[in-house]
């Protein structure tokens, strides 16, 4: 029976490795012109905080890939040891994300809406990431929950990269399209997992509902009158 289960486990491990690779490619493609290859594209200089943010966010994507690779290589012992540092690194990701979002509002960075209105979106994205990672850490002794929540957390933070992909049709759809692509990536992963296991895992169900509901909440908050004084205070 153990031998029969081995191909299934190996396929699942390859799936998480593929998910990490896709996330890395999206991040690189989205930020190539403005950060990774900014010298090639002649992009304007960026503040030091933005560079540090790029290093930290890239570090998370690399860490997610390394952790998936360790599990695939049956080095769960190293995966768990690195997970302790990973939890601290996730806190750094959140802190840097919040600081960079606020700095962006101060600099007037926005894909369309007024910067103080838009500020609710990147702040919401990074806080959703933090919440999903926290849930994954809380379920670290339940591997089936932990890995699915970590995957959703990583996918949830791809929205800013998706928003920078050089695809005109995508930009025509605005913020809703950027969020929609993020959701489609999550749905694809959930569909694959559900088909393999012939059931929708509750971690994916709860995480997906939280992700979509949080996106709707970001849009409502961004347009609310109550958000404006908060945004002015944050960016002040």
C-alpha cells in the first residue's frame, strides 16, 4: 500500500514545486522592467526602501521554492528547521510590504485610482498574505493544512506582479482583472488538488473564501469615506 501511494505523493510534491516555479516566473515577468532588469529598460531610479522590499519579496518566493524542494527531496527535517526562520521572514515580508505601500502612496504611485484610495489595496494584499501564513504556521503540525495555506498565501501576494505584466488586455480590466487572475491561479491549484483527492480540502475551501472575500473588502474599504482620513494619517 505504501508503494502504491508513493507515485501519488511524488506527483503532489512535483505540483508544489511547479507552483513555486510559476509564482517565481510571474514575479520576475511583472517586475522585470521596473526592478530586476530596470537598467536594461531604462526605468527611473527607485528609493532604497523599494529596493529592500524587492529583495525581501524575492527572498520569500525563493524560500517557498526551497521549502517545496526540500519536501520533494524527502528532507522534511530541514524543511521544519528552515520553517522557524521562515516564520520570522514572513513577518519581515509583512512589515516591508506595509512600509512600501505607504511610501508608494506618499510618492503618488497608483495604477489609476487616487493614491490614497489605492493604498487600501496593497495594504490589504499584504495583510491577507500575513493572515494566511499565520494560519499555516498555526497548522504546522497538520501538513495537509499547512502546505495548502502556504500555497494560498504565496499566490495571494502575486497580485502586484500580475498588475505589472505587459499585457494590454489585462490592464484594460484594472484592479478587478488583476485580482481575477490571482483568483484563477488559486482556483487552478484547488481544482488540481480536488481532482486528485476527489474532495475539496477544507484548508483550500476556507482559504479561498477568505481570499475572495478579502478582495471584495479591499475594494469597499478603498471607496469608503471612513478610509480617507486613515489613509491621510498613514501617508502623512
